[in-house]
C-alpha cells in the first residue's frame, strides 16, 4: 500500500530546502534517492579566480543573470540577495503551507468521490482508470524525472555562472547551457510522452483487461482510462517544469501543483457529475493534469525559457558545437542506468496497488472502492511518521558522503525509533477508532453505513502493515545515500511484491478484501525485514537486534493503546466526539504503557524532539 495520488507530498518541502542549502551549485535532493553526480549529464567546471566585486557585478549585469544564476535566492536585477537562512526559512514555510493545502484538497476530493459515487461499479471503474495517473505520478513527477532532471539543470546553472563573465547579453543567451539543455530534452520528451499517451488511449480495452480482468462490465472503465491517459503527457511536462524550477530555487509553483490538480478534479466532478456520472471524475483528472502544467508555465518561461534564441545575424549556434560538448548538456543512457535502481524500487512499490485492484476486480462491486478508501485513511500515520526521515535525510546523506559512518549510524537508528513510535501510535488510533473515523470522513450521500463498516474492517487489516510501510520508507533512504544507488532495495521490494502476489492470490478466495489487505501487510513487512537486515551488512552498521527489540517494545505499547481505543470508541455514540477523545486517550495509554515497560523511545521522546528541533533550527541558520 502506498500513496500514489496523494492528499499531500511531504517530501517536496524538505528536499527543496536541501537543494538550496549547498555552498556551491550541486544537484539538489529530490525524491527518495540522492544522486551526487550523474555521468553524462555534466560535471561542474572549476571556476577561475574571482574578479573584483565591481567587475563581477558589471559582468553579471551585461549577461542578464537571473534567478538561480549564482546568487542564493536568485535576487534579480543585481539587488543584494536576502540572507540565505532567511530565504530557506521562507521557502520551507511557503512549500509546507502549499503542501498542507494540497493535503486538504486531496481529502475533499476523496470525500466528493465518496459522496457522489459511493462504493460500487462506477467508483470501481474510475479507480481502475486512476491507476494510470498513479503510476505516471510516481515516475514522471516524484522519482525518475526529478532524479534525472534536477541534477542536469543544476549542472547547467553551474556552467552558466562560470562562463557568463565578460559576455554581452546576446552572447550569454545564445550560449546559455540551460537553454541548450531545454532544447535538447524537452521536445524529445513531449514527443515520447505524447506517443505513450496515444498508445494508452488506443489500447485502453487491453489496459483495463490487464488491470481488472474480472470486471463484469469494463466499458465504463475503458472510457475513463482514455481520459486519464492524457495525464502521461501533462504529468511528464509538469514534472519537467518542477525539476527545472527547483534547480532555479523557485519553490512556490512546484509546491502548488497538487493544489491545482485536486481543485481541477473537484471542480469537474461538481460541474459535470449530473451529466457524465463518474466520467466527470476522469475528466477532472485530465483537467487537473493540465492545471499542473499551467500553474508552473509562467515561472518556467521567466526563469528557464524554451530552448535557444536565434540571432538575426545567424551567429554560430551552440548546438552546432562538437558532439562532446553537446552531449554534456543532456542526460544520457548512462544517467538512466544510474537511476534505474531507484526507478525499479518505485515501480515495484507502486505495483502493490495494481495487485490489489487486479485481485479485487473479480469480487462484488464496491470491493475496489472499499480498499481505496481504507488505504487512503490508513496511510496517514505512515506519511506523518516518514516526515521525520524526510527532514533528516540530508543529514544522513551528507554523513555518508563525508565518510562519517558512525554519525550516519546514530542518525539512522534514531530516525527508525522516532518513525516507529509515530507510526505505531497512529496505527493504534486508526485500528481502535476505524468505524468512527470512516463515518466522520465519508458517510454521506451515496456512501452508506454499510460502506462505512466494510471500509473500516478492511482498514483495520491494512493497518497491520503500516509499520512495514514506514520502515521501508525509512530504511530505503540510507541505501540511496551512497554515491551510486544500490540494487538491494529494488530486489527486496521485488521479493515483498512476490509475497504480496502469492499470498493475495490464495487469500482472496477465502477472505475477499480482507485477504487482499492482509497480503499487502505481509508483503511490505517481508520487504522491511530484508531492508533492516541488509542495511547493517551493506551500508550502515546499525545494531539490528537492538533496533528490533526497541520496535517490539513500542508494538506492545501500541497494542495496549489499540485495545483501549477499540473498547472505548463505541461507548460514545457521536462519532466525531468519540474520535476526538480517542486522539487524547490513545496517545495517553501508549505513553503510559511505554513508560511502564521502560521503552526507551517513549521515555526519551521529549528530549529527542527538543534535540531534533534544535538541529533543524541550526541547519536553517548556519547552512554556510
């Protein structure tokens, strides 16, 4: 289970801030992996001895240096830039605010789907079609595109800053490495993505047949798939724009893409559901993908531009330069091979959703919808717990790059403890108060009380795998902190996916949706065990036994809190009041049990929170 069309994208805020925090231009962090230098994209050319300050200022003015061309914060017009710490704090606040807004609109989107279409054949058909944008989002926005293009643009900006001194504005524009990169990559990308989208539109019956072979009437799913297939093109362009803008230290437009995406879906459903039914939701996905591009387009034109500019005198064109010079301005197959382990890891992890919908297609109508709603709510504790690892990931990556293995070990062990504590406490709340939570969020309109009970029961089974999902997210980061990403996480994820497939194929015949959810928990837990044991012997020498004992103590605390919530929840008839009181009761019982059994993580939690806050504050203030 993984959040593929998320209510929010928590990684964006931390990775964007990490991208801007370096002393010299270097590949920013984006996504679950860190790629310090991609062969075939570029290498940063050593800069010559600096000229006197007035000369540099005049050269920058003649070259028309803009945001991202070498001044932190990208202060335009030659004005003095704001202090870098202030700039980072502002960027983090803006990104976090838009991320929270995207989460809120994502929740409203899912509530609107439940209200208008409930949990039946129509919603199942839409969710099958939604698989296409879910996969496209993982590959074209969050992972592969960012890991490839952010470093490429960062290197191009470094070459621009090193080569513009002494050039006229016209010369700077015609020899701009950034425009060279755009001209070499964006047209090819658009053509490739348009071709893939066209194939998906034509082959929609085959796609639906593969994704949901047991669907009784696939016609509606086929129509929806043809509309959602357009997101392959729009998501790819949006991901390209996001990578370029983040490299230019322009954070607001990329952070706003999921707000615009969810707003597009909600608006289309509200306006067209009476005429098109669930097709309105599929059309909204296509509209939302277009809005993701449009919300970034002005900033992309202003900061990056579209390719080279032709001069009237037809001066020598940089694209006519020798092949070696051209090749350094575009990603090569070597770069794709370098990030292949990350891509396969992401694809294998996302494929869990494909397995669920494949197995659920043969069950009665509503099964896919119940699984989807249960997944969206159950994953919230996991997402919140992984924010800890997302924020501290640059610390681990820097320690690994500097050879400070002991520092990396301590940080990883502390992250695992904090993340496990957060996800287990959240799991106790979700399991204990599942019916109340689902009723408050979704029970209205076409979503009946029977749908609430079915979804809550499935969500309780799903929650058994939340710890595994959290550990996979936390443990994969150290693997991807090395200079060259290793294949071990992808292989471990593939093994877990195999467990999911085999267990699900067996269990679905006996337990239906509960068997599918249990197979998901078993598969991701197997992956977590493999990553935990493999990390100590391959990357960071963590004490696996000690970590396992710590997690076991936290699990005992979570079990006590869960039982308490399960018993106390039905005692209060009002679901909203019951869930609100549960948010107080479950953590209190978790803390009391953890203190009684002397779980070190619970006892030391206040001190660790203070220490983490202090480290993050220091990082913002003293990034240089």
